C-alpha cells in the first residue's frame, strides 16, 4: 500500500512523528537512539517501507516490521523485545524511554505534546492546535487520583465545579456549564443525579470554547471528550496475549473501591480482533454525614479488523448504576463561613397534623395558610419580597436596604395566643412589623420557635439541606465502522446511543423522574487533497449527522425547606440528614395523591427533537509553516413539546382550597442555525506558534433535563455563541515541555431582551466571559510538572433579574434584643428560616451583573517524581481566589490553598499508592451551581483525608 509523504528535512524524531501521522502505522523506537540525529526530506507517493528507508539513510539504524500495523526502529543488533505488544501496559509512560508513535503520530513517550482530534476532528499535536486544549491520559488520571470533577479541576485550567446539592456530576468550563462527549459523540445533559466516574476513562480531553463545525451544536464554555478505558486500541487488537489489572482502594469516610480490567486478542473467522472488559465498584461514604456514594460501572469493547470490507469495527457498551444522596449547608451566614457560628432553632408550629411522620401538601396549606390568592410568590412556605428603591425609583444595593423593627403579624398573633412559646415576653413586647412581603403577610410556618433559637458551632459534616435518594442508571452504546488504513483518505461511521433512567426523592420537597435517551448517526470523511503544489497541503474533512432526543420528565417543584432543619438540634440523627417529622415533606415520587396524604406532580411533559447537520473543515498548510483552518456548518432542528394536564397547578386557589388541575399545552417548531470558524497559526523559530481563532457556533436551547419549553420553541430553540481567542503555544526542550497561553472572549450572542424565554429555562446561560490563561507541562523519563494560571470574569448579558433567595437579615429584619442585658433573644434570620424567602431582583441592576460562584483567579501545580528504586512522589496544589457564593454577594467564600501529596512504590507488576488530599486541612466551601439560589446554600468541602490503592498487573 502506498501513501503520499510530505516530510521536510528535520530532526529524526520529528520526521518519525510525521511518518507515523502520514502512514497510519505505529512506530516503536528508543528515543536515546534517535536523539540528535537528522533526517532528509521525503516527498512523494511511495510505500511506507520506502519512506522509512529514506528517512534512515546515512545512519546505522535499521527498521523492521512487527505486524501489519507496526514498525520498529533499532540499532544494528537484533530487535529484542521493545514492542509494546510484548510489554505489560505501562503505569507511567512518562517514566519510559521507549517511544510508541501511533496512528496519526500520537506519541506515548515522555512528551506532553501529543496529538488530539478533540478540537477539530483532525488529529493535530497540541502545539499545532489553535485552541486551548488539555489532555489527561490514563496515567495522569491514575497518578493524581482523578476520580471526580473536583479532581479534574485541580489539573485543568478553566474547569471548575460548583455543586448541585453536593453531587459533582457536571463540569463547568470557563464559567459555563459544559457538554460531555463520549468518543467524540455528545452525551445527554448530565444534570447531577450521579457523580461522573472519571477514573474509568482511558483519557479525558478538555476543550475550552464552543466546538468546531464538525461536532454539531454544543455549549458556549467548552466540552470534555471522554475516552473509556475499554476503547483504547492498544489494549485490544495490538496485544499478542491476554493481560489485565486489578486495583483496590480504601480510605477515609469508609471509602471502598475495586476495579478490574482484562483484555486480549481474538481471531474471529480470520479477522484480527481484540477485546477489553472493565468494571468498577465503589461502595463508599462521603465527607457529609449520611451521604453515601454507591456506584457500579461496567464497560466492554471489541475491535474487529476488516469487519466490513476494509473497515474496522469498534463497538462497546458502558453501564453505570449510582445511588447517592445530596446535602448542603442550609442556614448560611457570613459568620458561619468565617467562624462556624450557626443559628439554631426549630419551626414554631407543627405542620405534621396527622402525626404520620411527614407533611403532605394539604397539611401545610392548612397549618400555615397564605393570605389571598396563591401564586408563585405567595405560598405557605415561600414568599416573594419586592426590591427596595430610593426616592428616585432607583433600586438600592442590598447593603443599603432599610431595616424595620418588629415581628411578623402571624408570629405576634400566635405568641399572644400561646404565651408559653415566649417565656421572657420580649417578643410579645415587639410591635407588629418587620419587612412585609409582596403578599402583605408572612405565614406562620416560616417562623422559628423562640424557645429553641440560639447560636451554636456548626459541625460542617452535617448537611441539613438534604436530598434523601438519588438513583441513576446510565447506558451508553457505540458502534463505529472505520477505514483509516490509508491516512490520505479516511472514513468513519459512528452510531451512538445514550440513555438515563434516574429519579430524585427529596423531602425538601422535590422529586423528579427522568428517562431521556438520544440516538445519533454521524458519517465523517477526511481527504488529503492531491495534485497541489509542493508548498501547499490541504486536508479536507466533511461530516453529516442526524440526532434524535426523546425526553420525558415528571417533576414536583418545591425546595422551600432548605433552612427548616436545625443541623445542631439535640434530636439530630444522621439518617436522613437530621430531618424530623416537622421538616420532612412528602414528595410526588413517594405519593402524588393530594387527597391521600401526597404531594402532586407540578410538571409532566415530553420533549422530542431532531437535529440534522452538515459541516466541512479545511486544514491548509502553506509553505510548511503557516496553518489555516476554515470550517462551516448548517444545523436544522424540529422540536415538539407537550405539557400534560395531569400536572397540578400550585399557583391557583387559596390555602383553604389550594391549587387547580393543570391545563395541557403543546408547541412545535423548526429552527436552524449556522456555525463557522477560522483559525490561523504560524510556526516561528524556537518552537513558537502564535494563533488566532474566530468562531460562531449554533447551540441548542435545551434545559438541564434535556427538555425544551413551549415558549422557547415558539421563539426559536437554536441560539448562537461566539469565540475570539488569541494565543501562543510552544513545544520546547526536545518536546519535553509544552507551553500555551491564551486570551479569550466568549459569549452568547443575539439575545438583547431580558424577557427572552430561553434565559429562564435553557441550560445555556447568556453571558460574556473574558479571561486569560497559561499552562505549562513538562515531562522527563522520571518526572513531570504541570503549572497553570487563569484569570477570568463573567457577566450576564442581558443583565436579567428574577427571584433570588435571601435571608431575613438581608431583607431588613432586626435582631430582637433583651432590653435589660442587650443579649440577642431572637436573631433576625430566625424570622424566615422555616420557609423560603426570595426577593425579585429588577433587570439591569449594575451591581449584580457579574456571575458569582466561581473564583476569578485559579492557580494550579502538579508534580511527580520516580526514583530508580521504584519509589515515587506526587504533589499537587491549587489556589482559588475568594468569591461570592451567589449573585447578591451576601456570602463571601474565602480564598483557599489546597495541597495534595502522594507516595507510590512499584515493583514488577505491583503498585501501591498512598494519597493525602487537602493535606494541610484547608477549610473551604463551594457555592451551588445556579444563579436563582444565589448565596444559599453552600457545600463544605472535605477536610484532610487519605486513600490507599493497590494495583496488580497480570
């Protein structure tokens, strides 16, 4: 078989890289043999053997075929056993001097400048890729214990995770929710019902900014591409005998984890094939008490050469079942963040009227009636307040809200009727007052009992804002037909299926049942354009895909009791999250019959939408040093949504006769959008490569539940995002060091109306993010070093307001003080901790334009060193600047410096590793990942904890 080679005169190590890329073969060599050698130019159409012979001309090196896919370069002696196929899977390629150049030139040696196709769909070295990209290979994942999103954020600039009731399921990139791809195919939105099991991946590619025209519609901030361990070709087809590994780990918080992987060759009816099997079982608890983490994952893959003519089949399945809970700190004040000072107290009145141990919908309506017609902002345990304004009608900043003496009318009336609840009489001596909600009345259920109120020191492991049961089952299937034996012309047909079966049962209350699935077919072809002048090289790529999403959901909204449970009550018990009969609400997943002690479904619906897209990309090299990438894409989508009448309308009637049957509605519509990108880069002396990327991308305006609302469909369900990025990359010191830096501006565009329907429902936020980042990675045979720094800010555009959670003190309630002693008898916060208080932020308030929750400055360091004795050390550190927990800037989370350390020992097939996370015991917090919840609640992150893992290769 012949190929077209265009390899300029260069260092031999560079020439071998290009040879592997252009021939599609693996090339195995010892980098000590090829160091400091030069290779001549090789240009023309010829066999791989002829090209290799020309490259090695004038040296004492020789080459030899290992099999149909591999060549080895060695000295004049015999080959020996340097083939990857004859060695066990390496634990630390960075400690190995053997180099394996795979198809498209991807180097598994001590170099961080590997090839990736995650950005543009074409394999390019990171130093040549005009985008900000970071790759975590299997050995980095193992070495630094990358199990969850929090671990990945310590290594990759621009990534971060806030928390969804403590569950780190999704990834934020550049301060925006990111998409997750699986082998280049977009998964469903991972809402956070289950943790992402990153330790099951062979590699993780993180791309900042929207995707190229090849991938289709995706989000603004960026995406991660997960490549499962079972999918790496070298673990299957290229092994000459079965091999595997078993690993077990245990650690703090009753962590218990076991995994096993096993793969080998197959001969199926004369077709050379390979397989790999992987399973993981995690049966652990977490830092927050009574929040388990039980997860089981299984993966299987197979690769069959010449399955259909010359095309190779790569197919696999991944199944994950996870059961956990979620918990956060509910009664958050600045004093709690600074010194653990916690406002104690239990609700004043008992809402569990029938003594069943939980509160039904009709019970809390009867026991804590709202005044007037029920609405979103007028419920027994949820009230809206209007935003205060100055004399000129200008909205005041929160810190300038006026304070109002007195206690709510409902509380005053209750204490007059039950004086035993106010033993000192100080509260009864207060006038009726306080800050009045828009409804004019604070229901009695929102008030805490004066007899139980006080201050305490919070145990940060108690998360009293508790979601009891989160169950998720994920199934992912893929079947790819690939033709790549001729690198000048490749074809890939990918068939992909992803499904979720998940529910949440929370007694806040909140409940949902979601069973979405997506199927996608994508055909991609690449072609090196022949017959062009010698100073020009053009590689063209074209792709067409069809995607169909089916997403039903049954939901009951609530979450109005995040602050109702007293985490330091003497009656506290871990199960479930300290909740008592008077703080436990029935939810729809348990019982949806309101006339039989239940809570109704408030949203029952189904969204179905299809996407058809076609895109093309040209990778042009001019004069061997200038690269131009130009691409475009068109996407069309038809969406249909129905809201069923079986949902119950909570915002109707009165507390005496609450709610009303739902009214069904539906919408359908067609929308389309275009995507384009232009990237220009220039190779300069000393390995420097500046680049500029300009791009616009279409984005589907679906929600975190993979649904699209009727209002969004009616106005158009495809949006647009924009990226402008200027950067510099450099591959230095014999490719041991990779340096990159970039300045960027990325935003959603085309949204000017603060009433745009997508702003309230789509997972794609309408923001502008500007920032700069720098990253350095260095590898040597025994050591690695990774450094990064990032500075960015994100603002809402348009600056849309809406209901925001707030506490009574911020609203303007005053402490009730004993007139004799001056001691606080009743803290201001206690007036509303029995329910949920929200204030309606007006549009375009400049003080609250900035998106909060993610630190604006991030600095990270990760290093490892291996001694000749087999002992090695790891060290990691991450600095995060202070940030406000939410948009109203009520709670300032302090900056943090979290240091991790590890010690490992390898001897033959055995590896033992000890990791200490947060070794210095830093006290730090994370905000919740939504803007409507603003500063409350937050998650306390884990204190110092340890893990020991043992791995045996066989």
